[in-house]
C-alpha cells in the first residue's frame, strides 16, 4: 500500500495543486485523497485504470477541501494579471503565479477538466469517466475554460517567448 501511494502521490498532488491554487490547500487535499484511496482500495472494481480512479478520488477530495474552506473562488485577480506586469527576473515564478490566479478565477466546471487534461494529461474519455459527464461536455468545457484562460492571462502570453523579446527590442 505504501509503495502504491508513494508512486501516485506526485500526480495526485499536482492535480490538487492546480485545482487549489496554493501549496497549503493542495497538500491538505492530497493527504485527504491518499486517505480516501487507501480506504477505498477494496471497493476499486478495475472498470477503469487505477490512475484514472485515483484522479477521480483526488479531484473529489480537493473540491471537497476547497468547499469546506469556502475557497472555491479566490476573488479578483492580482494586479500583475490585470495590468500585464512583466517580471523578467522571476518570469518562471511570475508565470506560475499568473496561471494559478487565472485557474482560480475559472468556474469549477471549467477549471477541473482543464487541469485534468493539461496538467494530468488525461484523455477526454478518461476525464469523462473521472467527472462522470459525457465526452462532448468535456470537450466543450475544456474549450471554454482554455478560452477564458487566454482572456485572463492577456494577449502577451499567446506569443512564444522568443518572438515577444524580439518585438520588445527597439
């Protein structure tokens, strides 16, 4: 059991991190997910892969944790997102924080499928199974969620970094 949980923890935590938007809530949710996985392992029926099932458990644990804490939406976006603030020294950190803020601003129905597809790498069919919604709905929610992320992140993030630097030069 311990080996199984250790093997899947990084993926469980990664999904929780993107859904929660911060390390503390993600760690709590990942811990709850591992507890739920260990308790529910006897009822795992192998209709789906263990990984898909564990993502379903992690997603539910994370969303439950956020609801319990009343943190479903973080409120307004930080100034960096609204004003397109560029931070060349901490660009990687800034980008991650911007993405976290944008994901938190997405409605849960769009954030979850986007994270499962883009962070966890699940197929549309697997996401459909995890969320128990039709594949067409998954596709629609991912498309709408990604479109909203583009709006939230601003047009500057649509251009590859190399091209952006060239256009910024005098």
